[in-house]
């Protein structure tokens, strides 16, 4: 079987609690949409930056048609 992949950046590091909650819920809706499109989350990759902040990337796959 052949697969296609998608990598998305998920950054929710904001200190402001309201912004954090808003972005968190937006990301949940995005994950629901991707699931309906047949994408499956296969891993979540943290990446430590030189300035000691973290970036996060979600890797998805689905069968290639």
C-alpha cells in the first residue's frame, strides 16, 4: 500500500490563557476535519529551538489513491 503524508505545525505556547484555550479548540476542530478526510495521526514531534522554546509537529498519513 502507498501512503501520503502531511506534517502540520501545532504551536500553542502563548502565555495568555484565553488565547491558549482558543487555539487549543481550533486545533481540535482541525484534527476532526483531518480525520474525516482520512488522515491518521501517526506521531507528534517536539522540536527544541535554540532559544529554548518548543515547536510541535504532527505527522499524519492516509492511503494514497
